[in-house]
C-alpha cells in the first residue's frame, strides 16, 4: 500500500471513529429520557402490584400485614421516654445505661444478642473548667464572656457536658475576630478578594451548608488561630420574633449546638482497622485530628461578638438574622480583640455496639442489617432516640411474628451503634472488623438516625438500586396524618422528583451517618429513612439545615411530643422499615434493581461526560460503552428474572448473588470511597482521566457480575 493509501485509510478510520463516538453519545443521551420514562412505568407497576408472582407471594402479603399490625406507637413512646431521660454521651455512665437497656430489651424479645466492645479515643471537656470566649477591652480585661449553655431543669442536667467541639485541641488564643459566613470555599474566596488576612485570626462562622470539620480545617489552612461556631437565627429561628422552645421547636439564643469537628471517621487511633482490645494504636502525632481550637456559642453571645466587628458591610448573602450589620473585617484597627479558651482531653474509653440476630430459614448466610446509633450529645430524644425507639419496636414486631411460626428466608440483624457523634465510630469499627464477612454476606444496610427530623413528609435517601423497594414499602403504609391516603402518595406529592413527577425525590445516601462505612468501604446497598420538614402557619420550613434544636440540650422528650404528638409519624416509619426489611429478608428474588442504578449513573455522568468529551475523547468513548454494557446487562438480568421459574432454587440463588454483589465493584478500595455515591450526596461529579478509567473499570466489572 502506498503512503497516500495508508493516510486515506487512517483518515477514514478517524472519521468513522468520530462519527461512531458522537452517535454513541447522542444515542446514549437520547435514550436516557425514554429510559427514565420506562423506569417510571415500572416503578409505578412495582409500586402497585406485588413484585413477583411466586408460590410465596400470598404469604408475603400476610406476613407484611402482620408485621405492620404488630407495631404500636405506645411502645415507641415508652422506649423514647427511657432513652432520653438521661444524657448519654458516648463513653459515659448514661451511655452504659442505654447499652444495658437495649441489650435487655432485645433479649426479652427472644433475640440472640452480641456485644461488640471497642476501646476508642474520645474527647471531652475538662470538668472543672469551662470552655469560653471573651471579648476584651483595650487593657485586656474581659468585658463579655460567653455563657456555659442552656439547662433543661431536669435532675440529670449535671450530667450534660458543657458545650464543646469534640476533638478540639486545648489552647488559649487571643486575636482579631473575622466573620466568614458559612466557611465554605466560596466564602473564604470572598475574604481573599477583599484582602482580609486570616493569619492568627479567630474566625467566627455559622453552622450549616458544609460540615463543622471542613469549616475548621479551611480556617486553619488559611492561617486562622481558632474558630468560633454558632447557629444563626436565619438558619434555626427563621422568624426571630417567634417564641422559642419550649413554646415552639425554634432554637433559643442561649442553647448551643455541640459537635465533632474531625473530617475523618472511625476511631482516630486505629485508622482502617478495628479498635479491638490490644490492637496497635498510632501515636497521637499521626492521628487525623483538628489542628486549631474551636468553641461553639449560642446566638445571643454570637450577636455580642459580631456586633463589635469592624470593616465594610458584608453582602446580602452573608447577612444573618441577628438584627445587626454583618461586617467583613477589611480594616486593620478598631474591633476589640477576642480570647478563646478551650481545655479538652482525649481519653480512651470502652464503648459497645449491641447486635441482635434473627436467623434466616433458608439462606441464613445472607444478612439484612438494620442499624441506628445509640449515643447522643446530651438527652438525644430525636437524635438518635427517635430512631432507636423505632428500631426496638421494629425488632419486637419481627420477634412477635416469628413466634407465630414465620421465619424470614435470610438472617436479619438489628445493630445499635456506639459513639456515632464522635465520627461514626461504632459502625466504622464494626465494618472494619467484619469487612470480609460483610462483603460476602450483607444484602443491604437500612439506616435510621433522627426519624423525627420533621413531620411533614417521609424522606428517604438511598442507593439507586433500592429506590423502588423504598417506594413500594411506603405505598403499603397509611399516611400518619390522613389514613385515606398512603405515605407514598403524600411523599411524591410533597417532594416530587422534577424529572419524573410521579416519583418522590430520593436523594443519594447522606454521608454524615452510620450508613457511610457500608457504602464507602463495602459497596453494600443502603437506605436512610425519616420524616422531614415542618409546615408552620401554612409556611413550609424547608430551608433549615436540620431541625432547629439539633445537637443541643433541648433535644428532649417534650420536643419529640411536640413534633409527633401520638407517635403516629414514628409508627409509620417503623411500618415502612418493617416492610422494607421483610422485602429484603424474605422475597424470593432480592428487591434490588441494578437498572435503576444504571439510569442514575447515566443521569449523573451525562453532563460531566459531555464536558470532558473535548479533552478526553477516547476515555469518554470507553466510559460510554462501559455504561451501555452495564445498562444492557442490568436489563438482560431483569428479563431473566421476569422469566424465571420460581421453583428452581438453585437458579434463584444464582440470580440473587448477582443482585447482591454487583455494587461491590463500585468501591474504590484505595481511597475507601464509593465511585458514584460521593460525599455530600448532591455534588456534581467532575471527571478527569483517572476517575474516568476507575469508573470504566468498575462498570465493566459490575456488568460482568450481572451477566456472568
Ligand atoms: C404513575 O402513577 C401516577 C399516579 O398513580 C399516574 O398519574 C401516572 O400517569 C403513572 N405514570 C405512568 C408512566 O404510568
Ligand atoms: C414572623 O412570622 C409571621 C407569620 O409568618 C409574619 O406575619 C411576620 O411578619 C414575621 N415577622 C418577622 C419579623 O419576620
Ligand atoms: C381513619 O381515621 C378516621 C378518622 O381519624 C377513623 O375514624 C378511622 O377509624 C380510621 N380508619 C382506620 C382504618 O384506621
Ligand atoms: C409538626 O411539628 C411542628 C414543630 O414541632 C409542630 O408545631 C406541629 O404541630 C407538628 N404537626 C403535627 C401535625 O403534628
Ligand atoms: C480527540 O482527541 C485528540 C487528541 O486529544 C484530538 O486531536 C481530536 O481532535 C479529538 N477528537 C474529537 C472529536 O474531539
């Protein structure tokens, strides 16, 4: 062949490749809308009809109804009353009291109970001293000192720890105060633009929009010497003239949010492995701990501090609702200095996960896990009591129906985690200890935490493959406020998905709760269930970042009773969890939908792939084709399931293995993260070369699992 001939051939090849590539992209994205519509049709039908016809379908319905009928609001209330009576910060006497309670309750129901002890590094304020912030006058005398925090009037108030930031180092820092809004990267960028020097400054930020740990880390990285955190009324008392707790659920000015300020999770002394007795502990120098002191204050104190700021008026977006002009400290003189004092101590204490098991009848080696943390920053009625109370009643319902002769196909475990407030410690240590076993045996992990985050609508975040199962469970439970309709109907009406208006909006899994190690270290499908939002005087309170009394001393029984007077909302969540757990533990074919996963990935990668196409066209091509293969394998598997002979148990086992295991491929073991379900759940992925090739490989491996 002549050189010219070769050239022509090469050019033809390139043209063909480009045309194929572009068509591939177009077809992929064209189809996406059709596929989404199709997915809606199927999820509509899976919602309304029993998923699969099998000899067991009728019995499923019966068990389902029995489990839900068992659940009683009064039991949930009783558990909550006990659990929230006394403060139970992890590693304290109050915490041990809840360990004993949960263990005894499980045992009384007839469960086999195992305690998993871990010796973990926790952080507490030093008793005789209280952490504080003072404003100084020109001579260095304190002219205002922050309060030690609200009290509830309960006999157990003396057991509440003073407001503090867990893992803040000790220190006494004097410096200029600088306001940095929410402490997001864009907030610090604005300070840069205004020429504000953070060196040796004390940075005051409001809670919200990004984690406490990230705020502190960013301030430290920019030279800040210490941090003050507070809740602005704009976020926790949107209408400052409202009455506050106990008349309403709004945060009063003297109540302070506590919380952990690390950016990593698990026991800081045993990163990546379990903190069992005698395990090696890394030296403190090597631990991933915050580097500058931090102290939380109430908004009454924050107002005094912020009022004293100097400089220029901050933009609208930075203005909170303290009724003052929030300033950006552009000046060098003027404002009075501030002194922050923190005296905390790190202490290794023993904490316990309490795990109750119900053995499966036919596939005991496959396990459905339900979990919830038990420790609280103080009384913890909502966080996490509302979840623990629901989980205990759920466990009782399973035990009661089991006594009537039923046994789930697969094993069910109810897990009460320790030390979540210190960075998901109990769940993370357990996953680290049982990593291999869980990877082989865990079907799904269903998380509870603050069940009563609101009372307006059911709210779920989930791995895409469990969305349909979540909706189906919600379709079987009457709405707690109006029994003529279902939870699902109210849910999809109140928080609908804009892309498929007949479906509720189900977010990707939230990362700041115990489902995180299951998703990121194992690739186990997860859900997180709760009620959210509150409608007040016809105004929907959407934009508070959590419930206003979150992580404060007022998170108590009266608050729970105000939000859920008859415990009907808690009962509805327990019923949904009962059905979801039954479905996963007892359905012949696992209710896991790889196709929904494929569609979700396509939707999320669509934009970044189009953006990356100019720069990395080959890689985008491979990624596109891997995505197509994954979608096709998931559709083929669905067909195979639809045509399956439900009596061939060997075949069913094989199909279930595929459903259970494909998502394991999505874990990036080097990074300890999930490739598709990133932290911060709704952040847009951006893809560069290495992530693209990791994603391509993962999709190929998952497609292989589904089709092999
Ligand atoms: C799904 O169900 C809703 C409500 O029952 C109905 O209005 C809608 O048309 C259905 N969507 C499809 C695609 O069938
Ligand atoms: C507080 O809320 C009420 C009811 O929504 C409203 O009428 C009033 O104007 C609000 N007051 C302020 C100061 O925002
Ligand atoms: C539904 O609610 C109404 C009124 O609140 C009540 O009378 C009725 O018994 C309830 N029905 C069921 C099935 O619970
Ligand atoms: C929902 O919670 C809010 C805030 O606690 C409360 O004012 C309201 O009465 C509750 N609504 C219902 C229906 O219980
Ligand atoms: C693909 O990438 C190569 C090298 O970066 C570039 O020369 C070519 O123009 C790209 N093609 C398309 C269709 O973007």
